[in-house]
C-alpha cells in the first residue's frame, strides 16, 4: 500500500509493514487504530507525523507553547559531533521536549533552550548523550520571563544588555527578561513598545500543499 505523508504531501510506501505483538512480528497490509506497526525505510518520518490514505490534507490543532521560565544555552561537547548535535536538538524541539530558540547574539552553533521546568533539561542531556551520541553542555541563562515582541521591539531590546531577543522555530520573536520588573521598566521607558504574553503557534498544521 502507498500512503500519503501528511507533512510533505509525498507518497510513502508501506511495503513490508509489520505489526508487533510482544516479540512476534507479522507482515500486514491493513492496520487499525491502536495497532503498533513497524515501517521499513522510515527515516523521513518524524515524531508526530501522519500517514493517511485519503486524498485531502490532514490537519490537527497544534498544542500551544507554554511560556518558558528556564533557559539554557546548549553547546556541543564534542567538536566532531555537530551534525548529530543539530539533528538531536531539532528533533527534541519538534517533539516539544523543549523550545529551541535562536539568538543572533550567540550564533547558530549555540541555540537557547527554553523549558517550563528544569527537569526537561535532564531529559535533553540524557537523550542527546544516549540516543543521538552527541553529549552537550548546558549553561544557565539569567532569564525567567519571556514575551512575544515585534521587529520594532526587537531592535529596541537588542540594545539592552540584560535582555535578549530570540527567534522561535515558527518565526515568532521573543524577548527574554531576567524578571517581570525589568519588563515593566522597559515598557515605562518605551510606552509604545509592542510586548505581549506568549501565545501558542499557528492553530493548525499547514496543508501539504503549503509545506
């Protein structure tokens, strides 16, 4: 059977798909909700992707991004593992383990990771070491508050030493502050600045035609 990969709109062959039950494996042509199925040559699939047999696009509501309160700068611990490092960080971001933020101040090699709680960073450290073979170092950043901003606000905040402007994977600009009082101070200084509470990313996945 040839299914459609919803995220790209491309066909995906499910030949030799296997259903797992304990240690048993059975080649199947049909699967039902709840079945655990193994696919061959599935490197193009990512966690959360959808395969379907319909003709139209498949759309799901997206989970919102909660405002992170803990931030770490990620650095690859082995200079020879940058490829694995980038792949691992990208996948963990796609899974929602942490929010991956990009800072011009730090450069592409040192992404900023945002989390709701510090235990999320423990998951990152363990999976990067064990799953991606790319151990990393995490440096604590003195921020505890994030807001959505526009480009004009980004230019203003870029000039403040104790604030930082980062970009989320969906293109949203965020301003990072050490505490809410710093944010209030900036807003008093620039009353017309556009600074909003964090919102979730786009409500729905884009259709395959727009990917």
